[in-house]
C-alpha cells in the first residue's frame, strides 16, 4: 500500500519539506546515501590531467563530481527508502552576482548492515577489440583489458545461486561465450579467463546481442542489467552518441538497466555520457586495475540497485526570482541553462548522499532577501508506485559574510563551489580547442574563487579538489595537447 508522508523542518533561514512514499525501512534515520544515475566519477578527467593532457569538455560532468562527495542535508527523519530534502543559501554566481542556490539532497533509509540486495541477472558485455589490448594480458594494469578482467572477476565473485550471468563479447564479430547460468557457476570465471582479442569494435552489435539476452531473463531476477566493459571507441556499425542513446533507451523501455564501465585513458566520454543518463543507467570510469578492489568496496551492490525512477522537479520561485541554471541533472552537460524539464531518470543507492542544485537570479539585488522556492517532486519507487511530495526552501535576509555568502547548511556551500568549478573547467576545456588564452582567462579566476571557498568551507574533500585542479591550468598555460589518448584534439 502506498503511503504519503510530509515532514517539515524550520530553520533560521530555510524550510525543508521532505516527501516520503512507501515505508520500506521505517525506524532508520536516512543516514545512507542515494545519488542520481548518469556519470558517477571524474576519474577520466583526472587521469588525463595526471598524464599531461587537457581533457575534452565531455569529461567534466557536474553529477560526476557531486557523486564523488558526500553532500548531506539535515532534516527530520524520513520513513521511506528515498529521502529527499531541500535547503537554500546565498552566494555569488559565476559572474560574481548575488544568487540564491537551492540544493535538493538525496539519502536513503536503508540500513546497509541488514540490507538484502535484489537478485540480479547480468549480461556482461565485453569489448575484445584491439584497442582494449587483450594481447597484453594482465601485465600492464593501465590497459583497458586488464581493468576489464579484474572488474569482471570481482563482479563474478559477488554473485550467488540466486543470480544469473551471461557473457557476450564483441570485436570484429559478436560471440556468446557463456549463455545464462547460475551466479555461482565456476564456468563464469573460466569464461572470463579465456577472453582474447578480436579486431575491430562493433559495439552496436555487441549491445544488440546483450539486450536480446537480457530480455530473455526478464522475470528470472529482481534486477536485469547489461554491464558494458569498454574503452567506448566504436569504429564499426553505430559510432555516434545519439545512436547508442536510442539503443539504450529501447532497452530501458523494456525494464533493462545498463552500467557502462569506461576503461583506460582513451575512452570516448561523449558516447558514454549519452548512454548513462537514461532510465536505469549509470557510468563509471576506471584508469587502472589496481583501483578495482576499492571501487567494488565503494560501489557494490549499490551501483546495480536503483530505488527510484522518473524523478521530476517543478520549481516555482517567489516573485522577483527566476531560475537560471540547473546542475547535477544527468544530461552530460555542466551548468545546463534549460530548466524547462528538471528530470532524473533513476536514483541509485550509494555510500554518499547525492545532490541536485538550482541557481536563481533576483530581478534586483534588493529582492534576494525573502527568496523562496516551492518544488513539486514526483517519482516512481522501485515497486512501481508513484510518489508525490513537496519541498520548500527560503532565505530571510541574514547578513552575508565577506565572500557574499550565507549558508544555513554547510553542504549547500560545498555543492555550489563544486558546481561552479566543474562548469568553469567544462567551459575552459571547450575554449581550449580554439583559443588557449580564452580558456586560461576562464579557468584562472574560477580556481582562485574555488581556493577561497575551500579555505572558508574547511572540508577535506574540497581541499583535495583545490589542491588537484590547478594542474589543469598549468597544462593550459604550457599548451598541452587536448583530448584522450587516441588523439590530440587541440589542433596543435
């Protein structure tokens, strides 16, 4: 039976209303995490910077940065699996003008100590083309094949008799080395160990075969999911992001999720982004096989456990206030300026608490005081029940600090700082393709602002970002090559 609850928290400068649906884990305070689907990490961008390259703009995705940080909002206890709260703060926007910022925070009421994951039917879909370097074996942990092998082995090690597993490979041809079998079948690891190289990259054919197998598994497990292990560099059949977006969307319509594991420093970020924002989809990037163990500790089984779908927000600001930007919605773009549709296709369990962010511009500086936003929120829970709730956040005019900031909740301060940093890096990477000076002019003040924000916020994760990303500016000043390791896109 669907139940609708509302919890209201009133603070000095904000109101957060938590909308709750089915009571699946009552009594737990909502201390576990939940994050939107889409790209889930900044590993590809960091890997390129560490190796002396300016990443392409597609490597800078706001929801990816948000997913790497714990961004909790305080509020009254929730009684539902997905807990959603809201809070407002005031801070300058990218142009230095005072703006209102509303964070929509996500957490979960599951207790990870007692949580029983859903049974899974997984089609592991493995790129065995030449660019994956299967001929090198596991000797070089930075080779995509070595990462894929380690990741496949780890996933297989976490399956049991309630799960099902199939293996599809694609290169010049498509093969099914292992049809559906029980998750504890020793043949799974034997088949993984026998993977070998096969020419070109017909990713389209591989995914078509994987989805065909996945449709056969409907009804045999709680969660049916394609897991794609690839450097995302298709060169036979479909090659464009829109083509793969349509293919994944068709699978999503049939209730089949996908997790894309982009492997190595040559991965195609644009294609990966286009596949990962759809219903039941997410994407991760791994640069070295040595990282797989920690990755699995952080993400299994949460990466394959969606708890809500088709989440939509309708934000209504008070008079004198207008929505200007939306951040963290899985579109693959930083600082999206279209706020007509604020949607998240799926929300997954996570060790970290997730965030969505809205920027609102006052018609005049005086109208920032008394800013308020009402948010109508709708989604479908895991059981298919619709959930409707409302959120509200406001600012009552408290004095700003020397940064022009007032933040009733520290998480909003962090979330705003991260969003503006990623947007600036995205924009600078785009400019760098044709105008190095313009890119530097965009990034330099953004990094200076982020450093000031980091000093004021005092958060270890934010400090680490402030220490790392100046290396990107140094690369731009040194006229470093731009692009992934399959090509220099800078025009140098």
